[in-house]
């Protein structure tokens, strides 16, 4: 059984077509791949923070998180968004079980080395794989909200891309980021084109020249970290194209594949 960790960002989740969930259930029922969903929820978090008159800022695509912001992040991610994804899967005939990274210490975390700037933003130090494999053995698609928990019980806001990479590393799984664009785009002579394959060095250059910026930075950094730690493959694909996940898993040239240098040749 092969695992595929699928990360869906909040801005994408709001508009993903029914066909995405149908494809997800097809993959699950095929028995060849076992999908695990990790989701974000940025736009809904932003809306609720604005409604509550709580200021929010970002540093390199990561949300600065104090206790007040963290309450809202957990409410949205582990409540509204998580259960909506579960319902969407059930509506197309699938079985899904939603869980937070706090439950059963699924995502054990510690503060990032930028904690003075970012507050309660964490990085994953350990994934409780038994919880995921247990959910899978019961026949459910795991749907995971990226809130982590420290040894002292402190909650942490974990970037969804970072959480997805950590889970994929722990399971030796492939990792796929779902986007609303066909992959990493670069512009030359006023024309944008998709990169079918991009190396670690090329990604670092694209970040340096600001072709890759904002929320895409933690995404590609998480991809590279995963590859260095033996994730077999990382891709970024457009979830709005019918059968895009199925085509990707079948080896078709779709989206952008992020690879280490030695694989580029």
C-alpha cells in the first residue's frame, strides 16, 4: 500500500469542484494508493479575525500567531474547515475521518527558531503514525488539520505545507500540493510558462529573484525538506482540472515536479 499526502490550501478548498472529491474517492477505492488530506484555511481565518477586529500579519508566508490568533486558527481549522472537507468526501460516497494534530498528539511540535517574531508557530518534531494507520485500517480517508501540540500542552499553529511534508516523511509517502494554477510559473518575454520539473537549486534562485514569493515559499521549502528526507516525489498540480490527481499518480506529465539536483538530468 502506497500513501499519498495531499495538501489543500484554504483558498483552493473554498472552490474545489465536486470532481476533485470524486477523484479522491476513486483513488481510495482503487486500493493502490491511500490518500491522506492535510488542509489549510487561511481565507476563513482572515475573515473571522477581521470580524473580531484582531490584527494579523505574515512573515515569509507564515502567520504571526499570539494566543488570541491561535484560538481563531484552531476554531477554523479543526472545526469549520476540517468538517467541511469530511462532508465533501461523504457527499460523493467516500468515507473520511477528520482529526486535529492535537488529538492523540498526532503532530508533536516545538516553537520555530523564529518564535520571537512568529509567536506560537511550530514545527513538527514527531508524527504519531499509529493514529493515521489506524484510521486507514478502519477504511477512512484521514483529514488532518495542522495544529500541533508541545510536550507541555502548548498548541502551535503549523503551516499546512510544513505539516503535510512532516506526515509524508514519517510515512515514506509521496507528497502532492493542490493549487489553483497548473504548477510553478515563470515569465519570459511577457509570456508565462509552467515548469514541468524544477530542482532544489532552481527553486532557491526563484525565491531569491522573487519569482516564488509569499505563500509559495513555505510550500517549496517544505517540498525540498521532504525530498532531502526521503519523500519519493513531490508535485504541485491544479486541483480544478478533472482527473488531475489520478493522472499525476499514473505518471502523466502534469503540474510541476520538484526534484533534487541529481534527478534533473
